[in-house]
C-alpha cells in the first residue's frame, strides 16, 4: 500500500519575500469565497437545491474555459440561464437559452478560469502547492516574470487540455 505525501514546506532558502505568490493565493481565495456559487453552497448559504446547481452551471459556463469554445474560438450557441424550469419529460432541470444569456470571449475565459475552483478541497490543494513551490519559482525569476510565467502556463495548459 502506497503512502501519499503532502508537502507543507520546503527547505530552499529565499532571497526575497514571495509577494506575487501571496498575491495570487489571496486573489484565488477571494474569487472563490466572493464570487463562486460553489463556495456559498459549501458554506451552508444555499442547500444543494436544483436552483443552486443551475446557478453553478451558468457560472462555470460563463467564466470557465470550455475546450470546444477554445478550439473554435466561438461561444457555444446554447447555455444555462441559471434558472430552474420543467423539461419536456416533466422533470425539473436547468433552463437552457439560445443564444446564451451572456457574451463570452473564449480566449479571455482561459484567464478567468485560472482563478476558478470547484470546491474547497480543490482550492486548498492548489494553494498549498502554489505556496510551497511558487515562492521558489518567483524567487528565481523575479515577480513580474513569474506573474507572466504563471499566466502563460495557464494558457498553455488550457489549450493543451482542449487538444487532448
């Protein structure tokens, strides 16, 4: 049986404070807590209702990077409205709209998706690794180059995932 190791720190000395890494962690946490509908459901502000699920779907369709949109550079013609309604078969579900109730630029959605997380566990895991390893990369590259590297890696990752 294997053992999972979760790093909580490293032993590499830093020559400067990792200000950009801390700023990225703060921005990621604030986006999750203040804007993501998932966070309000987990904190008990909403109870996993159909309405909350529809709101989450709309949010992630609007702000997330969707592979088909990235490869065609066109917004999907059908999207969730965030509202609950009746499906043709009589079941309750999320109402879809064509055209979508929001305008989306697929390329910019890569940038916004870099700050989205699907759960507290997803957020905390990513921020742990960013804090442990990002500070060393920032120390080596410098703050501005590190920020551009962080963003460039996000764009490359999104498009490579879309191609896969």
